C-alpha cells in the first residue's frame, strides 16, 4: 500500500551532465505579457510562448528576441500550448484569465489550432457549451498519435477531446478530476496509448487510456505532487513543474504507470509554470504570475539541471 503525502524536496548532490552548447537562461523583455505556456519547435529551432494577457503566440530566439507569430483577436489568454510535430500544428488552450478575479464570469474557453509553418488558423473550437453547468478555464493540451487533442479544464471535472477535423466532445467527466481549490492542470500523452494528467489541488496523477476513458486509474505514488505543467521526456520519465516548491520533478514508473516514484528534483530560483524539452534538455518557464498585470518586465526560459 502506497502512502500519498505531499513531499517538499530540496535538491542536494551533483547536477547531471547536460549539453554545454545550449543556453542556461533566455531573457524575454516585454513588460507584463505573462507567458504561461512554452514549447520547443524542433523543425524551426525556436521556442514558442503564449501570453495570458495578450493571447498572442511569440517565437523566441536564444538571445531573447520575441517575434509576434500568431496574432488572433479571438485568442484571449493563451495558456498551455502543444506542438503536434507529426501534423505540423500548434494547439493552444484559450481561456479568460479574468475568471480568477471575477466570480461572475463563467469562462469562455476554446482550442486554437494553427499551422506551425505559416501561423494560419486551422480551427478555433469552442468548448464551454459542452459542459454548460460549470465554470471553465482551459489549462493544458496534449495530442495523441492520431492527432486528437485533449484539453483540461481547471474549474470543471472534465477533459475535452478535439478531433483533427475540429469536432469536439467530452472525453471524460469524473468527480475525481475536480477540486475545490484548483482542479485539472497539466496533461501529457504517452506513446503506449494513454494520458497522464494531474489534479493540482489534490496532488494526484491519473492515467487515462485514450481508447477507454472509463478505465481511468489513480497512479499510486509514495508522495503526492502538487504540479502545474507536465511533459514526457524522451527517456520515458514524466517531467512535472511545481510552482509550490519552485522546482521540477522527474517521475518514473516501472509498471506502465500503475505506480510511480519521484526519481529526481531540480530546484529553481523562481516559480515556473511548465516545461519544454529541447535536445533532451529540459527548460522551464518563469511566468511571474505573482506580478501578472503589474510591473514585471523580463521573463525567463531557464535550463533545468536535475540533481540526485
């Protein structure tokens, strides 16, 4: 029987070796734009970031130069973003950040789907009406081997599914995916045909087969993980960013994610929201959410050095 408790681990030991040719920190100067999602576009060798304030998707050079790339008036707050390299698309979770300051807002959410080469909008898929009884904040998105996208909703206990043609439905509805403090957050697709998602307020991870969502199971761990964004590393480990400890977890499983354990932790100098993998090196994004709408002028993409 596994005990599920919150663990706060500060790293000790020697950092694992990583490529010396990649930047340690990329500083982006744009006052107040508050990027929450980050992805690495390997084909074009660039980072992409969204903006909770502007909605715009920016391309980022290693010297920190920001180039507005997708400017869509219907992107209100770009939250999680996902590169679908197989189909050369970018998927964008689109929400209303005002929901956090105004309890009367239900939250209008959608999934934006764009051509990675041109930035052209392919679809903007509305999601709010699929679950009309709840409030909504589309937080993160993952894509499976067939191109179907899965979007988490932090204020309702549902995950939405969007097909390649733009048709949408509720993929799974389950009260275990809700939480009075904060519900669903990050989501990632495993090539063996299932999703891993986290309920941030509870510290729980769930495994959901894409062909049998009713078969959702709790990933048993000996430590709960209060996480934000997550991504599978090419080595099979799950990278989970945790703003609550200013760190990043590397989580591993030896039984196809029936159970999992904390393998390594990296300590960061600030709270990050999510991560991207560039040439097998993990980078995290400092969104400075505590200064959203305020005086923050510089935002950072930082290399993550895991320690034993």
